[in-house]
C-alpha cells in the first residue's frame, strides 16, 4: 500500500494542493501508519479517472490503472477499499450492480444483488395479527439477505487484467494498519456504535466507550483476515471455509436464517441493460431486479417532448413537469417491477413511447397532480448505498452501485470476520401497501420468495454521445437514486451545466407515495413558493444522495466530479 500511495504522489495522481500534505506522510522510506488523505471534489484528467465515496478508494483505483489495470481492475480495487473505509455502505456483506461499456461496443450488466435465504417466507415479518414488524426487516440478523458483493467482484474480474490478489492487497493493508477518520466519518460511526454493539453478538472494531473523534484511527484486523482468505482462496474464501462458518455461526447466535447452502449456491448474474435515447444521447442503465433503469427511461422520455431548455433550470415550470414524471414512474414501480426470474416485468411496454405518452395524458401544467388519482398504468402482458464511476485510458466506462441498504445495514457485524451484514430484506414488499424504510410501497411483484432478489432503486448509468463514451454516473440514496440521476443528466443535457454543477445542484424528489415533494436545502425559494401555490406539499430535508460521475469532453479530458454532500473524492492522471 505504501508503494501504491507513494506512486500516487510521484505519478501526479494527487493534485498539487495536496502534494505537500501527502509528502509529509508518504515517502520512499516511510511507513504509512496511519493512512492520511485529502478530499478532492473535482479534477480534469487526461487519461483515466475515478470518482467514489472516499479519497483512499479513488486514489487506489487510479493507481491500479496507472500501473496497467483497466477500468474493471480499478472498479474491483475501489470497491474493496470502500469495504474498509466506508463501512456504512461499502461492503463485503451486501450487494450491488455493475454496468460497463467496453470500447468494442460491448455492454455488460452484472447483478450481484442480495437474495432471500432458503428459509425465507412471504409473511416472515408479520405478527399473528398480520401486522408488519418492520423492526425485524430493518435491524438484526433476520433482516439480512444472502450477500452478493464478493461474487460480483469475481464476476467482474473476468474482464480485468491484473491478478485479483494484487487488486485486494490495498484493502488488506488499510484494514490491518488503519486509516484516519475525518470529522464526518467519526460522527457517523459514533452515531451507530451503540446500535452495532446491541445487534452484534461479539465485540467489533466500531465500538469504544467514548465518541470517535476526527483524527482517530480505525483498525479492522478481523476484516483484514477475511480479505486475506478471499485473496488466498478466491470467492470460496467468503462463500465457503472459515468465513462461511463465521457467517452461519453469527446467524445461529442471532436467530438469523442464512445457511451454508445459501452461501454456496449464490451466483452473480448477467443482465441485459436498459437502453434508450434522449435528445440524441444513448442512455444505458440497469435492468430489473433494479427499478432504476426503467424509472430513468420513463422519467426522461416523459419530459422529452417538452422544451426543457426554454423552460429553464429549476424554474416552476420545469420542476413541476419533472415532478409529475417522477410521480407516474414510481406508481408503476410499485405495481409492475420485481425480480425478473420470479415476476414477468413488462420492460418493453413500460419504456415505450406510446405507453409513456398515455401516462402523461392527464398532466396539467401549473397544477399539482394527485397520487390518489394517479395509479400504475394498465399493462396487458436503499439510503445508504455507494457509487463509483471509472473511465480508463482506452475509454472503457464502469459504473458500480453497491449497498447494505440502510446505513450500516442490519447493524450486525459477523463475529470474527469483521464485516457488516445488509438489511436488504426490507426492500421486499413485507406486506402489500406497507412502506419500507424509504417509504416505497410494493405488492405481489416484489413479495418475498426464497432465492428471489429484492427490488432495488440503484441506477448505475452510462451515456454515449455520437456513439462515443460520454458520461458515467450514479449515486446512493434509496428511492431518491433514480430521481437524482435523472436530474443530473437533465442538468447536463438540457441546461448545459458542467458535471460538478449538475451534481451539486439542489435536488427534489417525488415517489408517488407519500404524496409530497422532498426539497433539498438550498433550493430556490421562489420556485418553492410557486410549487406550493400549485398545490404541492413540500417537505424540506437535508442532503439527497452523493452523486459521483465522469464526463469525457470533446478533447478527451475526463471531467471528474465528486458530490459536495460527503467526503466523496476524485483521482486520476
């Protein structure tokens, strides 16, 4: 790891503003213990770039490409470092989706979403009176689906160039030696350390009797050993052997239901991406069991016939139109979307021009819609997530969104293994009409079935312009993910904003139910007042998502941006 970080400095991967700071910590003859780093929000790089939720992860991903790896190598190494330095969402115990474009035109979609264990059942979270017990689906051992991340990493490695053992080494080093917490990281861990202690059955690296402070070092020895087993034994270093034994033992102590057979039988799956056109751009996003790609296609195509540029950025007319598209898309999500291996999702109809034109027939400018009157169309046939974007020197683009679902997942750390388990079972429809932790409702399409993958909102997205790589983007944020990506792309394509400004702009979100518009801090007051006069119920809230992206400019420069809302950071060369 010292060699990699030293290489970052001397190969120009760290902007000049940070070079002296890093030089004081990292040198040819110095040990890196603990690791120090600086957050870099924007950068223009000539060849390759990474934008992710943590500066160490982005730096390692860029260094991997500098030493000969491609975008897939960088995506693997970046995810593994995030599993160490971003425990509230980076993970070994969760799952996600990878979407990629190769320079030969090949599109790749890898689904490593968590799945329901074999002992799961449709009504497992209902009490004897049929009432939903969301405490069981959101916290503790019973909330966890079968983890998919490690399977996804090895599925990704089929497209990589460097040995997996080399890609995982930086994560091992950082876990074993520790890294220095920022103020935000210290506050985040402090806020959940007691909850993790309550739901975990053995002591964890996250607990100490006093609050974590900026400058403290988080060392995760057990996690380092788990990563070493994966390095030595491959995917079976997680799904079999000692790590699997530790997972099952944790389940038994906490009355969870994941078994050795569940772990052994889990596989990542290839999915055909959702592809559609918007104003001359080819948009590529993820298919079910993610709802993100369909929602993005629906929302963008519903507004395409309207003069968005003329309406203006975040004016009452443009925001109102975008809200009504969001409302209708999320109504369809609740009714029609689920795991395609268990439910026939009418993808082609849902994103067809004819269907979407019908969906907007009852749209009235200057008047708020009503979700009681806007239902799913008739068809005859998490917020704690993390995203990374990568572009390599050849122009390969990789977008990865992974999650534990809620912040720090189920709050259960696997005893002896050092990683948190997800609480993705809450993303199923626990009971028709009962909202999950993000307020999303669902029905039969997303009911619990053993082996089934719960519906997701993750929206890793790629854009081609003139048939050439243009944008790679994504964000965490539960059900706000599709609307955040939607707004960022509209900001670039229709309102001609640079990528950083498009990402940092205040956001708004409507998901059909509840019938309210979430408005992020900093939103234009005049537009808010106009929306209220139209009849919209506005709900102020703090940060929505943490979008990270890269745009390839006509001169081939990689315009790279990390969201201002967190410690997200960019790196490249």
